[in-house]
RNA sequence: GGUCCCAUCGACUAAUGGUUAGGUCACCACCCUUUCAAGGUGGCAGUACGGGUUCGAAUCCCGUUGGGAUCACCA
C-alpha cells in the first residue's frame, strides 16, 4: 500500500513554526517512501476563519520548498480539499452513525452544558457529558425527540462512547497507548450549525482520501481515542498514527507568542533562508546520526524515518538557528544569492551592478548572519556619507597617523593596481621601509575609508571600494581635518 | 484536579545491554591576525532520584519526583 500523508492545518491565522515542522515531517516521510503528501484545509469553524490564512499557509510551504501533490488550489482525485466544501459528506456519515446507534442527538444549550460542568467541578469529578441525565435522546425518549426535531430545535450529534473497556492504538513514535473508555467524553461530531467538528471531519477525510499515516502534533494525542472509536464505528481500516513532540519555549511550555514571534513568515521577514529554517526545524525532534548538522531537503528526504523521531519536546533555540543561517550564507553560491541581495539593496534605494554586489557579498558575508545586514553593515560601500566611529577615530587618529597618511597618499595615487595582493605589497612595503608597524597604517586607513572598526580585511575592502573612491575619501578626510580653524 | 505523554551537558541531540557517554549551538581559553568575524585547537558541562532484572543498565521493569499536553457545539 502506498504512503499518503497529509498536512491539515486550520486557517485561523498565520502558519506557526510548529505547523511548519509538522508539514515538513509529513512531507519528508511521504517523499522518503515515494508517496504523496496532500494539503487539506480544516476550516470547519466558521467563527475562527481568518482571511488570507490559507494563502499564507500555501505561500510559506512553497517558500520552504514543499510542493503538495494534492491541495485546494491544485485539486486531485479526492477533492475538494477544503472541509467547508464537504459538509454534506460529514452530515451523511453522522447520520450513518445515528442509524447504527453509535451516535445520538443532544439538545442541550451551552448554558446547560456550563451548569453541568460546574456541578461536576463542585462534586470533584471529571468533566464529562452525562448522556443519562442531560437532554439527549436517551433521556428525552423517542416521542419528545421527534417533537423537538419537528419543531426545528437546535441539536448536535454526539459520539456514543462505550461505558467501559480499553481503547488502544499503536503510535509510531510512542508505542502502544491505552485509554479506558470511561475517561473518554461523548465527543460532539456534528455541531448545531451543521458543520462537523475536527474529530468527525478528520476521520472521514483521512479515510476517504486514503491517508495511510496521520502525522500530527502531540497535542492531538489525548483525542486520538475518539478517532479510534470512530474508525471502529465506521468499520474502517485505521491509518498509522505518529504524534510529534512539541516545539517548546525556553521555559519548556508549548511554543507560543509569549516568547517572541512564532509565525513562519516572521522568520522569512527576519531574513532566514528557507533552507536554513527547514534544516534547523527538521533537526528539532529528529536526527539521523548527529555527526553532522547541515542537510539539504533532498538529504532530509533520503534519511528521514519516523522511528527515529524523539518522544520529548524540543526547545526552539534561535541562537543555533542563526548560526545555521550564517553557515548557509557562507556556503551558498554568491551568484545564487545575487537576486535576493539586489532586492534588499533596492529596498534601501541602492543601485549597483551585479558584479559589484557580488564582490561586496563575498567580502562581507563572513561576518554577518543575514543577507539583509549588508546595507547597514557595509554602509560605506554604498555612500560617501557613512558615519565615522568616534571612539575608533580617537583611538587611531593623531599627529603620527596624520603624517603617515599624508605620506602614503601619493604612493597610493601612483599605485598601478588596487588589487589586494598589490596593496599588500605597496602598503606593506611602505611599512617595512619606514619601520612602521602595519597596524599604525591600517587602523587610520580603515577608519577613514570605512568609518568603523569591524569589517573585512582592509586590502580586500580597498580593492572592492576601488582606487578613485579610496583616494577621494582620504583626500576629503585630510582636508576636513587639516584646517580646523 | 482527571486522563495521557515525556525525562542524556544551559539548548538540539548520538549511543537501540558492554563507549574514557560522542557531536553541534552557546559559553570560556588559546592559536591565527590587519580590527571584527570566520576558521583551528582545547576546556566547562549530562544519563532527575530510588529500587529491581542482569556478569554488565543511559538503555529493560517498578516506583518517586519533575515537566508538558489535554479535558469547548476550537482545531
């Protein structure tokens, strides 16, 4: 039987980084087995619908390098892939359960339900729907039920959970899980607005869409027994379950906005590369060998296995993510990065040639984490109005430095080549000839040319800056300093 | 609170009964050096606790403790 996985998010907001990892694991697993990964939108809660959420999910997954085999926009043999377009289906299946006596109608109002929970809380017992005392069709009887139905009263359909017996299933990452039916609530399957709840819709769709593996977050583990009961009630073959460990805040609670931005798009906006994010997130809860850190999507697919997924939750360490991004920044082909860099420069109203952008990129990328740091980190590359670090200047600009630079200027002007190797010879030669330690030359020069004490090698920097620019900057600086009065 | 899940350095993890418990991030030191990085070398640091089983336990079993998830006409 072929592997069919699914990512089934609810369009209630921007895609969470945890959601991205769930999508990724589904994708990696399906692709590893040469199977299909489908996207299904679980929009059965009309009250929580958020405009644009579905687009964001699709957009982010594509950005991350995942292309679904079947989806709302792409279609497929088991569509539609939006649950709100399948409501008729769920109603029919709910009715089937009603006929089989595996489900029943309940007429309680939310106030009555609240009161029930209040009573149970006061009595110190677990909150659970009590079909023998609430206004279910069992307490109401057939006549009253029919009368209520005819009068158009609101009702929902609940799952009739057995009063005793074990419910068990085998989870690929957790092993066998056993729950007693007495601890399982009579879950609502069909809401009074005619829409299904997650539980019904997800079981019906996973069956109809022939999903072989349900890979989802650990937060679904407690409701899985309900799903098992549903498969049994329909007499359907169960998919295999795999509940993924949670992504955690630094304090080990479920990763949330409390500790910063957790939307996948925020990481994109900050400037993380999709490959780096995917690489990092893949290694949160799974690791093929632990003797290496950098993997391409193709390699992740090749090595992925659910058996090696960890059980314990994983703290999301932004520092390590940043390190990884820097690794990608350094290892990536400069030519490939060029379009992104040009876009960033364009956003800063900087217009330079590809050739020059590439040189700057190669020069600076060793000391930054994000591509988008280049405009500010390398401000002196793009404008003559870069600022000079006063502290750095105070430290390295004095009479001696002044005379050195004055003496060096004509030499630089005469220099035939401004390639860094040549500059090394020219300036290094001057240094040797006059017995001046090169740092007494390099610091003042760096200060004048870049304004800051952090940056790439000076000769390389000068080469990229170009002879004219360097000479002009030195002359201008000397002029400004020379006549204080 | 009920139910369920989990437990190796600060963090991510490797070691599926036999290792001086390994790697990566972070941190510290040193080297390199032209500043800052990067890179290199080294260091700090862990099997939550208590019982079993076994010749031998991070690994299997039980308990304790701790953490987490979940208990909606949300997903």
